[in-house]
């Protein structure tokens, strides 16, 4: 990216630099230990190094563009800052420092992991920033993508990337807009992470994937809670957690899916002011987590439109009869490599008679499977008949036990073992009996 590309901040004095860029460096200069040796990677024209040097730190700026470094030497080296050539794609040896800073850099690199690992070798502390995908999407509604950027990041994508490269995120900050200061817990257009180096050995060939956990309100939601509790948090289990409806006011999550039009929900809330729908409508107006819905509404600031046209053009099917189905389709659309489903049980009291929505979700799971996406679900869900023994899911094989032997290449070899006894007529009729609830968890709760 050249000096005059239009992407860089260029001014011979700091008063000509946009406020949010200056604010990041002023905040960082106060945050890091006094007198720190600082690497500022992708320093541009050097105004950040000048701010750091004026605050008493020893700053060395790296950038790939020679013209920018010449500009930096001319206008921003008076405080003692030094400037060197450095390429984010091949960072090499960056020497030794107390702190590494890299603002507005990661999104410009197709694979930022080599840089983040090189900075980890160079310094025990890192402060870096990225654009927030939920506030400033990389791809706009007209299909155009942000110039000079390879992608933007959600909080958990950002955190996961840093963890993958050996950094422990200790604090997260943000900036609301282009004239904003740095603040804690701000879900603005810029995300800022403060990190400490982890004492771990990193593998050389991590897989780059996106694991989405979809959590609904059925009984098997308990399995999600059990897993993330045992692992020490949801970031240890998945890259992002998406939830359905009111679970957004219960669980920590990255996205809430509520495809019912809030205009319709308001009618329901007016008719029953003490209902769960009324409670949810009141909360939706205050949500700080993005709420994906059919039509956003100005009275609900967190609502965003489901990108229906893009999803239809990508996935080529228009079969949607539940919020859960939209969530699965969106995970496929954004390129998830693994989807884990919890609470997607469709456990209505009469679900054994008519499980509305389940078939649609299972259809989209078939689309996901065809695209090579790994699927995972708990044994306590009715989805995909996961609660049934394998023999019950192989219709017609009532007189044999089918033994599965998965080979190293992923293929399956089968062995058919005849059963000692053929099921009686009464046993077979019981299998066809739909008068009992299909999910034993619901059956137990109704006793």
C-alpha cells in the first residue's frame, strides 16, 4: 500500500491525522509501562511512533512502504523514533522489545498469523486493533468489499486468532466511530485487544476454520452449558456462539437470531403485556449484541437485516420455516467449517404429532454436510434422530445388528450379525406408536 493510496493517514503534523487514529496511540502510550521499548508494526508515516516517543518510550516503526518511511523520517523522527523496513507477509526477525503495537494492520494481511507469531517472539505484550465486522462489515449491501482489506473480525474471531498465535487477550477495548476515544466494552467500529504472551509451543500448521455453536431453547441446551463450563469458557470450544431469541438475554453470545418481525411481536406483546413475548420485546430494545432479523427496526438499535438475497443466491434454496433454519443457512453462507447444535430439539408438547421446523433444519444440515461442513450435536437431541440407537435409524434392518467399521480413509465397512430373535408384532407396533413424546427429557419433565 503506497503513501498516496488513499488508505494511509498522511499529514506533516499530528493535527491533520484523524482523531481515532491519534487517540489509539495516546491511549497506548499511557497504558504500557513507562519507558518501554516499543515496536510499532505498520507504522505508516510515523505519527504513532512520535506520540510514543513524546510520552517517554523508545519507539521503532516498521513499514513495507519506503516512501512512507522517508516521510516519517522527515516529519516524525524529532523525538528519537527510528524507522525500518518490515513486511507483514514476511516479518522476519524484529529484534527485542517490551511492547509490540500494530494498529489497523491485521485486516490488510491475507494470513496475519506469521506476523502475530513474529511479534510474540519479539515482545511479551501486544496491543492491536481490527475493524469490527458487526459494525463495519467487510462486504457492503451492494456486494462491494472494503478496499485494501482482506476481512474484518468479530470480537471472538479476533480473540481466537490471537489465541491461535500464542497471545492471551487480557483486555478488550473499542472505539465507537472515527472521532472517538478508546473505551472499555464498546462495541464500535474498531476493536482493540491488549495481550500477553502465552508460554506455549505453537504448531506450525494450524487449521484455519470457523466453528459456530448454534444454541436453541430445547432441553439439550444443557449439554452446551456443560461443555463450555468444563472447558473453561466458550472461546475454548468454538469461535462464535449464536443463540435463538430470548437466549440472547441469558447466554454470552456473538449473534442473536430472531427472525420474527418485531412489528408483529409488538402486537403480541400488547395483547399479553405480562407474557414472555412482552418481556423479550422490552429486552430486545436494549440488546448490545447484534440481532439478526427479517426487517430491522429503528426502535431496536441492535437489529440487522438477514442478508436474504445473498443467502439465496449462494445456497440456491428458499426453504425456511423457522429461525433456527435461517441460523444454520447463515452459518453455511459465511463459510463455517464446523457447526455444533444444542437445544435445537423442537420439543413442543405435541412434537411427536407434528414437529414443525425440525425437517427444515435437517434439510439445511444436509446442505452443510454436502459442502463438507462438520456437524456435531448432543445425544440428548431429537435432531437427526440422535437420541436413537444407530439400528433404529437404519429402517428395514430389524433382523440384524449392523456393525460399522470406519476405515482410515473415511470409508465404512459393514458387518451384518443376525439377531437371535426377530422382534414380535407387539414390539414392532410400539416402534410405530407416536403417542409418546420422542424426547425422553421432555417426557420426564411432564411427569
